[in-house]
C-alpha cells in the first residue's frame, strides 16, 4: 500500500451475539481498541466521508444488516445455520465497505477480541506487502480455519504474526465454545509495540521468503515429538519434527499440545506444510519431508 492510500483503509467491528461474562469485562476489553483507534488517520476519503475519523473507523449505527431472517439451509447442513447467517452478514458488510463506501481494504475485528497495542501498526505495515505480492490474499492477526479452504485460498497464502495480535474472551457463540477451553483461552496476546511500519518487510514477499524458509527449516536438527516432549534434546535451541502422514502429524500435535485439525489438508498456522511454535522454551517446527509437493486435500 502506498503512503497516500493509507486513509482508504477501513476498520469494521463485527458485532455478534457473543457475550463476555459480565458487562464490566466487555467494557474493559474495548478500552485497548479505543486507545489505538484514536491514532487513525485524521481524514477518510470516500463518497460518504465527513472528513472525520468516524467514517474511517466504522459503519454508521444506522447502516445495519437489513436481513435478519431465517436462512433456508438444506437439512444436512441445518446444524450450521448460525454460520450461514454469519456468512450472509459478512457478504453484506463487505459489499458496504468496498462498493458503497469505496474503501480499498478492510480490517475486520470481532467484538469478543482483545487487540495488541500495535494491532493497527502491524496491519498498516503488512498491507504494503499484501499490495505488492500477488501470492498473498490477506493479512491476519490469527489463522482461522475457513481461510485454509481452497475456495478461499486459491493457492495463495496469508501473512500472520508469530505472536498473536488478538486474543479472544468469547466462549459463547455459534461454535458453542469449540476449542476455547483446550486452546483459545491460552492465546498469549502481544503486549509490546513493534514499529512494523519502520521496518523493511520485503523479506515476506514470496520470492524472497520461500528459498530462505526452506533452507532454514531443513537444515535444522531432526528429532522426534517424544524427544521434544521429554525435553531430552533441550540443548538444541531449535529443532524439526518430521511427519509423512496425517496420523503422524496428529500424533505429534497431541503430544506437543498444538491443534491437530485440518481444513482441506492444511494444518492451522501451516506454511508449506510447516507448523512452527515454541515448546518449553524450545523452538519447534513440525514439517513434512523436504520433497513435499503440496497439501493433500483428503486429509481432514
């Protein structure tokens, strides 16, 4: 994104029926958002802009989803009706942002999230890379399963931070708390400001990133998931655990406490089949063999 396009970004808060345990908690979660939002560009360019921050920050209160009726869902998918309603809402909201307000980009923030103090700094900087690299389709503060599906990815990738720039307190919702107790409530939110816009992020462009990434991963010492769990290779600061089958990945994931689900063959947070994380102070990369040829969409 070139400098004169920065005022065209739009931030939208997605308000769903996800409730915090009490109103005070929900109010406190919004404070970091409000603090960061005040740092937005002073003017917003667009047909409905008043020249003030509110047009850049959110849709007007009167611009609400007009269709809140029941969705006609085929019987086998009826249990997912809530997701169909969310999909309908997103379609409406994105059409408003891109076609009605004529913004060039959007940051979507669900209302049950805490955000880091450098949340908007991160997006402002990485959008420049998104603009330059056609192999990318989004920048994310976290990696959602829907984004892994080939209908969305179309062979492209997303930029995500190594340390999450969001955390969730929304146990209640359409997913009925799926993964919340086991994984999501343990997300560590970054609390330090990283000046991303002052850094050269061109290393993230695919032609720069991929060769170095592959060389780095496959030059690491190879160990087993059991050895990592037992910390018998603790002297090694960074290691690689190899998997060749879906079952081997799931086994390693369960031993090391990471999410083991697939979407069209793609693991959560994976890049080129590699899932990277820290375990007891040791950096671990669960990776396919070096001759990996792509995701197997039958893995689920």
